[in-house]
């Protein structure tokens, strides 16, 4: 059973950097053909995919966040982290980490997410 747990500050001031970590247990973040994602849900809105770190360490980001987002990992701890710079109140959301199995056929193709963290509320406010 794979478990994922988000951690980090629940309150961030505007213009600062939001930093979250997802700790995975019962599995490895380097398992082939599984990718780990950051997803958020602002209040009253739907889920928004933010970015992904592939099992080989490569990363891809949502164009809407490019320039503000970075995802990194510590394979020795099976952790990966999100940094979102220059936050505004519009970045207030519940943030989730989630795993998706993928297959490769010229490009990566997702299959449905199979494990999610419980989510962590982050509020951007002065």
C-alpha cells in the first residue's frame, strides 16, 4: 500500500515562496512508469494540475505556472517538493500530491491517478 503525505506551512505571505513536501511510503518515487504530481484545488473551483516529476527526475509544469514553479526530489527519502514563488491570494488552495501510472508511446500517456495524499490547506494572506 502506497501512502503519500503532504507537509508544509499552512500560511504564506503574499510575494513569498510556498514550499511543500510529499513524503511517500510503501513505494518509491523512482518506480518506472509511475509519475508524481502536484495538484491543487482553490476554494470553490476544480482541480488544477500544477506539475509532475517523472521517475527519471525530469519535470514538466503547467504553462500557467511556468516561471514560478519548481519541483525537486530527494530519492534517498522518497520525497519530492514543490516550490511556488511570488504567491498571491489566488494561490490559496488545498494542495495534493498524487501518483499516476504512465505508459510511453512516443510521449508519456497518463492512466488514472492511483494514490493521493490527503491534501494540505495553504492560505496566502498577510
